[in-house]
């Protein structure tokens, strides 16, 4: 799927719909980092249930080992890929950060892409960051990322489509982490 087709698919899945619920999928730990903080970190997927009973997921695409969008229930996607993969589905709709977004309509979506080439040297575009602007100025972003943890909390290393998902709830945080529309690619060192 080329970049324009992918963008149309994501826009059609989200625009004008209302967020009815949110699930996080976890595989390597029993909870996500850090509940009720300005940013959260999820290791497999973020799944939005929308007002028209459709589901939009942003998470690990086990076929290409990269984070991608999936227009379906993520648990079914995992089972289709491999019935043996253990995962935890966690409803976070009542989380302090998500509660204000439930019942709000999606007004705008911004997507920052990454890409990879398959064995046949075909280029595939995948969303690296998805920013969602809701009514009443509310906001969330899902960013494929590499991170480090220490006693001070999460340190974001940078974009990584094979990493985990950084969930943000404020556009200023997206700007701070230089993600989404604020992503600044590092210049290549040609020496």
C-alpha cells in the first residue's frame, strides 16, 4: 500500500468519529508506563473503539516486525497471526488521561510516516506517529518510539517503528519530544 492509500485508510477510519473506548495491549509486562502521567508507554498496541462500532489499532504488525495501523480488533489480529502469543488486553477508558477524550469527536488527524523495503525491494509506508485532534481542543498522539528507563522516569531516545508506543495527551509534549509534525530528522553524517 502506498503512502496516499495508507493516509486515506487512516483518515477514513478516524475522521468525524467519536472515541467510545480505549484498550492497551501488553505482552512483556503487566501494566503500562506510567498511568496518569503526561506520557504513557505501551509495548504492543493502542486500540480505539469508535462510535460506529469500528475499531482502529496502532501497534506491532507481527508480519513485518514494525508498528503499523490495523483497521480491526487487535486481539483478533494477534490470534490470526499466531494463536500462541500471550498478551494482556487492558481497558484504559477510565484512565485519568483518557476519560476526557471518551465521547469526543475526532476533528483532524496528522500522520508522520516511516518506510521499509521488503525482500522484493518494494517500499511500504507505515505510520510512525499519528496525532489526533478532538473537539474542545483535546488531543492525543501515538508515536512509535525507542526509550530508556531510569530513576527519573522515561527518556525518549527517538522514533523507532520497531519499538514501543509513546502515548501523549498534549500537543506541547509532542513538540517537546519532537514527534509528529514536530519531528526533526537528524542530518546524515556524510564524513
